[in-house]
């Protein structure tokens, strides 16, 4: 496969996954916040200066807090939703990610099924008809559902029409790399948000177990919901919501589709199919790096993660993903 | 004369570069004035040398794809030159300029009469043509060209490094200085405006023992050839005020420098590079090393 | 009220209706079918076609347009019909032209006999912007320079076809021929019934066959053919992508290729893979920064030398632009006579050359009556339509022409023929031209019946280029009328039956003496 096309597939996978992740997170956050009465702007905060800003953590998850405050003065619903959904200057906004996905798809449309290209093109065209006014006029939830459905439609057509070949592996490689990254970011920021003072102190791990503040509980449920994990989590961990189980589920569960461990496994399989090497052996640098990460995620326990520092652990995971990305680029794409 | 040329070009890059593609136009031509006996080209890092022939000369080319921080190109040639006395072939008495008005001539040699990027045809060169005409010993074209060669040599200063390969002719006229390419381009511009088909020649000059009085350029030399009414091409070297004889080794001719660059290359990597050129022309009759830069 | 009410082609030659307003015979069946259709029905078909185009992203890019890069390709559903006899004449004419042009190109890059014999002025060729002196003496595979040609035909008010230009560099538009047909069969299937419309879809099969046959001898078994595009921002990117898909070849950009030791490779996820044949949609100037423009980032350094050495094939070859120079066009009757000993079949539009002083004078004196064109421009750029121009633009053009006469030619304004195009809720006459595509391969010339009918969608406009507000139509070339006892339905019935047959009964049909098997036995 042409290296440039592989690169395009990888980014199509990433961008579509990113748009879905953004839609989920903003959707859940917006609706969860409706019930918690968090202030949404600095002006509103004077009554309770300790209360966290409603949108702050979300902006941090996406790594966009600085960019946002450089161009917007108020963190109100309207501006924040506009920023996440339609702002073309925000390269991670939903409209931007679909634009990039489409540009990549257009450059290689002869390689993918025409229905796949059409689904990307149609979503791109639909998004051009939306803006923040229409979002509030109709319903934010409807908009986010449309974005999620577009991602699922693309995935469905992919599964139904594309031969099990390299094109598909590169699309999956992008998608699962992105999903692993998004989940890790989500937990990291939410953890900070809920336990700002304790995150670095291992011996207080026990407290997390017992933390039963209804507001915190509500937030953790939101975390689970934002990766569509709430119902699955309930089935797996039926003794209740507690952070250590959540960490176990979202990072280490081997079969939940958004867990870091699961995504890493999928990427590992894609890499082995691309090179034709046997899983368990390493043929090139990306396989070696992903294989090592997968082993770590397979054999570490949630307790170990908490006791050695969840933040440090997630930071390490994210930096490993960066190395994996550049190893993939130098091995396959830009030699 | 039997002459040898060793031409070494060394590139040094600040950081490693790759995908370097190069064309070399350095093989002396074989025609009625000279025979190229031997030509060798080697490179470091080593590369496979390919070549093809155009009607006016051979082009060698090679690729160095892997990363490298330097590139040395060494060319060695042995040439036998024949034209000891160019004046023998000249008609130096009669006015023969009507030859250039024949439509067939101007049409056939359109390449060597048309303006090019580096040789525009400018009204402001007429003054040089008039002065040369006044100085000439006779109305014959050859006399005019000798006078013009002489005029440019006396009016313009040879100053190494004063110009680049892209300096336009009108700037050379203003500043009254240049290197051998500029002398050649200027004279081409004047001759073409006078309807005399003329072409740019790249090559070498054997400067013998009198090297202080002659210049052969930094790397290789350049002069021009004009079509004389007898139908033969003769070389004129305005840089040295000489009519081209058997001390000159012709490599290739073209419409201007752009057709016959000794080396042309492109690579992937930062533009910053150092270039060092070493040219030695020696004679078997007088084997001491001369002309190194 | 029918869709054709009020249709009036006035003084122009109309493809569908004759002078008395009656449909021409080859259009009669279509006229009857469409007359039965209501405006709203037709409108909904148009809407369906538009939606298909937009959703599929069948767009083209307009340079310098602020509104955004892509526009959907304007497609007029009403087909343009060419009867069999008319097409026969056009096809013979096109064959003749392309044969002569290929011989001409080979000659001027080798012996230059036609120049030495003074049939074509040497300075006209040697001085042409697209003459590639770097390519003199090189031998393209099979001696073919132009593998894909798109010639523009127009029709004057008396019905005569003229060739306006032969595009020999990277002619585009064939994807719309194929796509228009595919949309029309989906949107208006009943129009095709009972009309013997000749198929066009074998174009890509033939093109691929021709391209593969160009591969170097050592690679001819499984050649790697690619299509080289300038990239996604090129105005014809849709076409490049579409053709690559239809041909089943990789669509590459310059940055995907590199040359090592005179061999071209493409970068794949499994390492470098050798490339044998390149259908290139990048102009000469941008192909190789080592040989042509050194500032080009679209090209591949070293590719021209690899081509010259015969290690990779290019279609079209290098330097073909010299023969589609509009000044050279004026000499085509002589060129055809010189190489083929024949008279020109398809006429040229009379052309005044700026390079000839007497003709230059005529051009300058008649700017208000003539169409003036820059010799090396295409796509409707650098053009003055005298009768539709202002005194100011004429003065501007006069200055341009005087400063570089060689660069301009002029032609009388030909009143292009019209055909019905759907506007709002009815048909109106709009000017059209025709661009057939001619393929030249090692085993001959192939012309798909028809080509791209371009239509100037603005009322009264003569400019059909897609870059300047033109659209297109499907072009139907009719086969010679079928015999009265129509075989079509019966053969269809047979194939329906055979679908459900047991394969073993079919193999019985192949006798022991059938040629396929007996040859193997020997």
C-alpha cells in the first residue's frame, strides 16, 4: 500500500474517532452539568469562588484550555459548545475533524469503498448546515447523536464493504490509537478534577475507595457515560461505583472497546497483520513498542497503578503512545 | 596540443542530506577542432554513473539516495586540440555582413539569435557594436568580432566573485565588471542584436606558464562562438581578449549558461552547503601543474 | 404545456431541431419520450442527478474563486445525440489528425525533416514555449508521443464540424463522460430504451491495456502502472481519482515517488516498489525539478532521465505541448499532407498568425470581429472574444499582441451550434462543443463513441470551459439503425435462462474439438 494512503487512512481513523469522542464528552458533560448547577463563567463564580468552573476540565482533557481562553473571554455554554463543535480555528472541533477526515478521504477516495467516501462527504456537507444557533434551537443532544451516528455509519460501511486488508488495518490503527489516547486523557483529567490534592500521594489511595460524595459519584458516572461505559461497567462491577474499579475497567479491561488495554491490543493486531509477522514476535520498532505497552497493561493490577500514582502512570502511557506514533511514521510512512 | 584536465568538485553539507540527483556536463566535445581521448568520472560516496547524448554533448548523471554529508565529484579528461591558428580561417577584408540577412540563416539558427533568460536582446548594447565597428580594421565580420572582443576586454574589469550566475546583463553593463560568464553573455547579447548567430561555450583554457596574464575562471572557463559568413563557427574570448585556439578545450555549447551548467543537482536537506572546486589543466608538452585555484 | 414550448434556436444550428422547428430524425424518439414527461417529473430527475453528484463529491476546482475550492459539476440531463454517419466522419478525421500529430512530434524531436523541407517554419517550432530541446533524440516506447488526446470540435451555423484545438498535454474530462452516462442510465433509464446508444465504459479497459503495453520489456508481464496527480487541490483531482479507481492503479503524487539509480520507485508500507508506467496528469514543467523548473515540488527529481533510459514509461510523453501550440495548429493541413499524403478530413478554423507580419496587421485591424488566443494557453484563459469585448479590453490586447506577436493567433468567431438545456422549468438553446477522446496504443487508435459535450450554461455565452461556468451533457453516438427483427430482447431472454442452469450442462457445450483444448493437447 502506498505510504501516503496508509497515512491518510490512519488520520481518517483518528479524526473520525476524535469527533465521536468529542461529541460524547461534550454531550455527557453538558447534560450532567445541567443537574449540578456549576457556574459556567467567571462572572457567575463570585458567589462561590471555590466551585470549579463547569467547562474547565473538559477544555483540559482536549488540551485546548489555552487556545480557548486566547480567543474567548467567557466560558459560557454557548461559546464552549461553539468552540467544540463548529470553531474551524480549533483543529479538534467536530467540524474541523470531519473536514480533515474528508480531505484525507478525498486524496485517496479511489482506495476506499465509494459508500465510505460518500458517508464522509455527506457528514461533512451536513455539518456545514449546522451552527451554534441551530444547536440550541433544535437540541444539542440531537446534534451529538448525529455526529456519533455518522462515526458509526462510517464504521459500519467499513466493516461491511472493505476487504480485510491493509486499508482497513490502517483505518483501525488510527481509530484505536486515538481511542486509547482519549480514554487515558479523560481519566487523567477527571481524576485531577475530583482529587486535586491527593492524586500524587499513594498512601491515600484508600480514601478514594470510600469517597462517597454524591457530587463525585455523579461525576464518575459522567466519566463512564462519556465513553459509553456506564452500562457495561454495571454488568462487570456490580458492587458499585468506586474509582479503583473504574480505573480497572477503563484502563485494564481486555474486552471493553474503549479501555486502553483493549485499544492497545487492537493496534497490536493491526501492526502484525500489516507486517505479516506472528503476534508475540516483534518484527519492527512499532510492534516492539506496542507489544511492551500491551504486556504492561496486561499484567499490572489496578492497585499498583493507584499506589504508584495514577497521573504518572497515565502520563507514561501517553508518552509511550507518542513514541509508537513516531515509530509507525518512520517505519512505514516517511522513510 | 595534447592536454589533460582534472576537475574536482567538493560539496560539504551542514547536516546529512539524501536523495541527491545530479547531472554533469563536463565531458569535452569531439569535433573538427579537438578530440576527447579519455573521460572519467568518479564520485564519493560511490554512485553508478549513467549518461545520455544530446546533439550538443554528453550528459552524465547519478543519484546518491542514502544519507551523506559530503559529495566529491572527480572528472579526468585527455584531449587532443588541433586549431593552432584560427586566423587562417578568417576572411578579414571584404564586407560580408549580407550573409546574416539571408532568411534561411536566421531561421535555421533561431536558437542562437533569440533572446534567452540570461541573454536578453537590448538596445543599450548598440553603442558597443558601433564602437567596435569603428575600431575594426575592415568591414569584415571577423574584424568586427575581433574588435568587439578587444573592446569588451578593455571596457570591463574581470573581478572574481563580483557576480553570480544569475546576474542580468544590464547590471553587468552598468557596473562594468564581471566574470567570464558575464563577458560571454554580454558579447552574445551584442552579437545576436547584430543578427550574428552566436552561442555560449563552456570549457577550459590551458594558461601555460603565463598564468598571471590569463584567467580561466573559478572552475571552468566560458567564451562564445560566432557563426562566420564562411559557415564555420569560431570562438572569441572577451575575458582574455583572445581568439580561441588550441589552448582552449571546449566542453559544450548552448544558448546561454543555463543550457550547459557544469553541474546541476537537487537533493533533500538544508540548503546550506560549502562548495570547493579545483581545476588543473596540464599539457604533455609542458607537464608542470598550472591553473589550479 | 410540454418541456419544449417556446424553444427557439434562432439563427444557430440546433442539434435537435431543424430550421422549421421539427425535431431531426435521430432525435425524434427522444423528443416523443420527453414530450410525455411533465415539468415536475423532469425536475425531480434533475434534482436526483444533482444530489448524486454532490454526495459523490463529483466536483471540480475553480482557481481564484473565493467561495471555496470545489463546485459540483453542472450536468444537463438532456443528452446530445450524434447519428452514426456523422460520427463516422468525425472519427475518421480524428484518426487522421492524431496519426499525423504523432509522426510530427517524432520528426521534430529527431530528424526534423518537416523543418528542413520548410513545410513548417523552424523558428515557429524551436521558438515554441513547449518545445523541449532537452528531449531531442529521446525515444518514447513505440514511438508514441500522444497516448491520450482530447480534441475540441465545434459546429458552425451551416452544420460543418471544425476542430478548434487538439489537446495533447493532459486533456481532462473523460471521467465526466463516464460518470454522466452512469448517472443518466440511473436517473432516466427509459430514455435509453429502443435507442442503439453505443457504450463508452470500455474506455478505461482500453486505456489500461495501452498503458500496460508501454512497460519496459523486462517488466511487461506484471507492470506496475500508476497515475500521477498534482494533488487534491488540482482542478481535475476528481478525474484523477476516478480514473485511478476505474483503472485499478495507484494514484500517486510526486512525493510518493523517488528515483534511485535511474529506476522509479513508489513508497509503500512494505518498502520501495518499482514503477513501470506513469499516466501523468502533471505538466512537463513540473515533472522533474532536475530538468525543468527547479522550484517544482510536484515532480520527481531524476524521472525524466529514467524515462529517457527506457526504465519507466510516461503517457503522454514529454514535449507534446509543442504540437498543440495554436500557431502550429494553423499548419496542420500541411502536416497531414506531408506525413500521410492526405487531405484534411475534419476542418480547422481559419487561423491568422501573429508571427506573420501581414496577418498580424489583419488581426490588429479586426480585433472587434475576431477571437484572439494566446498560443500556449488553454482552458479559455488568455482569450479575447472580439464581438463581445469592450474597446478598452481590445486596446489592452492590442498592446499584448504587439509586444509578442508570436504568442497570439486569431480566428473568426464561429457561431457554435446549440442544443436544448434545461433552465428552470423548460428547455432553452445553449451553445455546445464536443471533446472526443482519442487513445493511441501500440496496436492502434481507439476512440470511444462520443466524448464530452460541454455546454455554456449562461444564455448567449460561447465559453464552455468548466473553469468558466460551463456544464456538460451525455453524448449518445447511435449505432447504425438495427434490423427490423430486433435481436436484443431474445438474447436478453437467453441470458436470464442460463443464470439458473447447472454449470455441468454448460461445459457439455464445449466439444472435445474446441480450439481452446486442442491447442493444449498439441
